[in-house]
C-alpha cells in the first residue's frame, strides 16, 4: 500500500471574510493553516496545499515554506476536490484549511 497523501484545501474566495484569505487568518497569533499543518504532520504522509487564483498570498506562503502546491482553478470546493484527486495518487485525505480545532484522532 502506498503512503497517504494529505491535501489541505486552501483556495476559497473568502467572501464571508471580506476577501481576507482564511489560511492566513490568525487565531491565537498563528495562521489557521499552521494548525491544520500540525495535524497533517501527526498523520504523516506526503503533504500538498491546494490554493487557487483567489489565494495568492497563501500560495506565496506555501512556496516560502517549501510546501508542495497543487494550484486549482478556484471554481468551487467540489470541482477543486475532483481536480486534485485526478492528479494525486491514492490513498488521499483532504483537510479544510479553516479547521483549527481538527485533531489527528478525529
């Protein structure tokens, strides 16, 4: 069996956040994406972040951190999921970027 691939979905339009990219919103001094990255690290496996044209700052943040990205078109969550799934081998786990209270046990 091949290693788990974890994809953190981070390409939303953030319309309810007045255009602020959710991945970079701070909670207790840390960007939301870092909380989800912590969980991904506990789970192990190959990690990807899926930003889109709507999240250029998140994309840049990931590149600066050396995290692999799969850029999506940002045409909706389910469409972006299908796009990523067609390009990454299984087993595959998707995590939302805006879930800072997610734990590896869940």
